[in-house]
């Protein structure tokens, strides 16, 4: 952080062309949100795996993991999604009692898309890897016949998969064809690895592939 | 600069590109009222919503608040509290009421899901999560009954003890039924109301039975 402060004071001269450099350097704009995004998920997994070491109480471990999973679900759905990647999803009940799901995506603006690259990567990695780990736990619990843990694992999978599904639908933004989404995603990855610096400059006029 | 007025652009210059327009029925404008609010606002808003629903269960009136603005925090808290109180303190610390704990969870959530499926199959116009929300929140009176029963059980056992607990459980059971029917009955067509309410009756009956027959070892 100190280095960033020094850089800020050094660049105080009216040099408007350097704004994107500054923004690029501040990779994580919401450190607290990023921390909590990963904290609840990882500690739920760690507690589940290591519960035999902490205490022999099934109930204590169950309640702790369940509470961590609930806090994780709430914070990812309501806080870290909109802070890190500008997406949000919820359920809205109409006047006549019909419920529908609403998915919102923040429009990409040049200043924002540069600085949130690292955050977006952390967000999506955390979102995808943890449900996979819980699925592994599901099979290990099933085959080792520790069935009392199955309720907890199923709760974990459903909560995390719900968030993953909701955010994928937000990101797809109404595009329903999975093939097109995958194709555009892969082409983005190719561009990124080919010329990372150029890709991140918002000055590529009109070539707004990067839609967060 | 007179010559500039003669410049014309030919009509057949191809203009191509790719525009992805989000489907307007699913994606709205960036709603700055909730998307930009601070974290503390979000927490306070959700806490207030949960508290309001608890109040609605304690004083049941016909209103739509429980239905419109559903959340599952209340049911989760109540379920965990009930399951913790229904634990038997056993001598053997290794199996410390583990199966009973998970059993309460499974009964509550599986029962609520079954009732919801039943009411949807009967043609009710209530959504899945709304129904879960109502059923979960209406467990509040029975949780209070459990608390009272545990306190009563600290006194000496006997028929009077049992009668007191029976009375409390019956009162709270009817309270739960009244509260949940106040919210759920409207969503069913009139000739199906009894068919939809009957599983709710069974659900709370099973929970009341578990509470009444609880004895700490």
C-alpha cells in the first residue's frame, strides 16, 4: 500500500494520460470484500475437513459449517458480487404473486474495466472451485457411509451451486446459447494471453469485448 | 472550405459489428438504489425484514408481507435452535445426539418441501420459496413451546409436569396452524383449501410430537 501512496503523490501532476496506468496499478479496489468472498467458503471447507481435530462434537461442527455456508451465501449474493464484478441477482414477487428471477449487470465503463481484472479472476475462481470441492465431499461421504454428514454436504452444494448458477445467468446477460458464450469466452482468453497489456488498455477504440 | 459541402458518403459502406443487447425482460438498468448501497445498509435492511416477519408470526393478520418479501434466514435460525434444544445429553460423548440433530433438520426441511410441492400440485399460486418461508417462520411458536418445555422439565417429573407441557404444546401448535393458514390459505382455490392445509397440520403435529415426547436422559 505504501508504494501505491508514493506513486499517487508522484503522479499528482496534471497528466491525464496516466490515469489508466494508475488504475491498472491498483489491482484490488475492494480488499475487504475480496477477503470475505474467499474467507467464508474456505473456512467452511477447512472446518468440515478438520472437524475431527477440533472437537469430537458432531453438532458443533455441523452448526459451525452450516452458519459459515449461510454467511458465505449471503455475502457472495448480496455484497461481493456487486462490489467485485458488478453483478446481482434476486427474486422478485409481483403484485399477483408470481415470482421471477431478476439478473442485473453493471454496464462496463472504461475506468472500471481495467482495475477490476484481478478481482474478477478471484471472484470467479472462488465461485467455481468451491462447489466442485463440495461435490467431491458428497461422493466421499456417500461411499464412506457417514450418512449423517450428507445433509450438511447437500446443503453446501445447493447453496454454492445456487450462487454459481445465478452469477452465470447474470453474466450471460440474456444470451441463452451456451455454445456462443463458450466461444466468446475462449476467444477472450486467447486475446488476453496473446497481448495482455494491450488488451487491458481501454483505449482500444470500439473493440469493447470486455463486458463485465 | 466550400469544397467540403460536396463530400458525400456512399450508401453501401458496410457497417458491421456485434452488439449484444441484454434481454430487457430479464435485465434492467443498473438500479443504483440497491446495487450501490453500502454493506451496512444491506445488512440492516435484511435484519429488519427478518424482524418484521417474526412480528407478523406473533400477531398473525392477513397480509402479504411474508409472501412478497421472502427470506430463509428465519427458518434457518429457528430450525437450528429447535434442533439444538431437542438434543439428548447422552453420557457417551462420541455420539452426542448427532442422529437426532440431523433428524430434526431433515424432518423440517423435507417436510416443508413436501408441503410446498403438494400445494403447487393442487394448483396454488404461491412460489416455492414463499411457501418455505411461511412454513419456516411459523415454527416460531413451537420453538417457544420447546423452550418452555425444557424449563418445565427442570422441575420434578410427574403427571402435573406432563399436563403443563401438553397444554403449552397444544396452544403453540394451534398458534402455528392459525399463523400459517392466515398466509397460505389465500393462495389456494376455495375447494382445495382443506386438502392444502391438511399436510401443514401433519407437519406441525409431528414437530409438536417430537417436542412433547422429549425427555433429557
